C-alpha cells in the first residue's frame, strides 16, 4: 500500500512551482522569438505588408509586456493574510470567551461551511479566520478569499492577486491566439518546404513548437477563462464552487457590477492593470475582514486591520 504523505506533496508542489516559472518564461521567449523572427524581416524590407506586420508586432509585444507584468504580480503579490490577533468579535474578552467555549464545546465551527454565520477558527494557525478565508497547506497559513494554490504562479491565489491571475490568463489567451494566427502561415510553409532555405536552420523547428504550444494553450485557456468568468459574475471562488451548488441563494452575490468590482476594483481605468490602488486595497481588505457584506448598501471603505463587530 502506498503511503501518501500530504506534507511531502506540498513540498513537491512548491519545488515544481519554481520550475514552472522558468517554463512560463521559456514559453514566452520561444514564442517571442518565433513571431519576431518571422515578422521583423517584413517590416525591415518595407513594401505593402510592412505596415500590417509592424502593427501586429507592436500589439504582440504590448501583450507580452502586459502578460509578464500580470504574471509577476500574481507570483510576487501576497494573496492576503489574516492580520495577527484578528477576530470577528466585539472585544478581546468576547473572543477569548468564545475560544474557551470552542475548546470544550461539542460543536466544531471550523468544519462548518463558510457563510454559515458562525466564526471559524483555524487549528493550524491557532487563529480566528474570516469568512471565505481558508488554510493553504503549501504556504502554511490562512489566505483571505482563497481561490486555489497555483503551481504556475508559485503562489496561492487569493484576495489581492486574483485580479493579476485573471489578467495573466486573459493576456496569455489573447497573446497565444495572436501568435498562433501570426505563425499559421509559416507553420503551413514548413510542410510545403518553403522554410528549407532560411538563414536560421533552427527557426522552422522553433516556429513549429511555438505554434503547437500557443494553439494548445489558447484552447485550454478558453475553458479556464469561461469558468473564472462565471465565478467572478457570481462572486464565488474555485473552493466555494461545490458549496455554491448546495446554496441556492448565494450570500456573496451582490449583483454583477459589484461582483466584478469585488475582483477588479472600483476604478474601471485600472481594471486592466494587475495591481490595486492603496484605496482599492483598503476596501478589499476591509470587506474581506467583515462578517458579511451588505448586498444593496454602498460598499464602505475598509478601515483596515482590526477587530470588527459581527
Ligand atoms: Zn490557517
């Protein structure tokens, strides 16, 4: 019988993540080389197709910069931790009394569903955790509005880097689709023998691999993006998907506009930027540390860290 150690799996995932960062950068470099080496000569030689090739290259390079920015934001931004000493009660005495009650009571709040209304306590962190926060075994701590741990970004995806993660998916989807479209002609030319006499003998092989990878990523990301678009529209996380199916009246659904703002922020000008302004960040943290957001009232600006009345 195989003895599967969960903690060894977590360590394995952490090391895999380091490799995946290099894999992502390798894919980007490979595709960029294939596209630029195919279209830069057209721009240099001028002619009728030069302007089209120039703007295609410009758009592609802008997408690469955008996806790398979103990627490193998703990798480097802390997904949102529960502040030390945070509790959902009106006073420290009430929190201490509830913890004492928890130690001896028969109920186990940490096993109840998020949104049940009862404060939850993380046995691993030995701390209270807000609604929608979950313990991430790989990073070893509770993460606010945790979505999932992603080996591609070597980070847990949560409250403060979910937007960057989604933008990374979007930009990568468009960049892969554009690259596959731009390389399609060269890809077909390889089979017709049109690439036999190129200056760089490795280029046909690089274009072949880049086209296949870009087309495969584009198709697989389409399904993933549709899934996350539905989650954002419903104000639900990947972890909460199964819980939502059992909850007809989803308590976090505040309407499409507010649900989108809960992920992308209030300023539409910054929706395409993978970071939040200090004000947006304060609102997100304040909301994540509340017991329950009002559905119809204006979103209050978060007051930052600290205990909040239930
Ligand atoms: Zn925890």
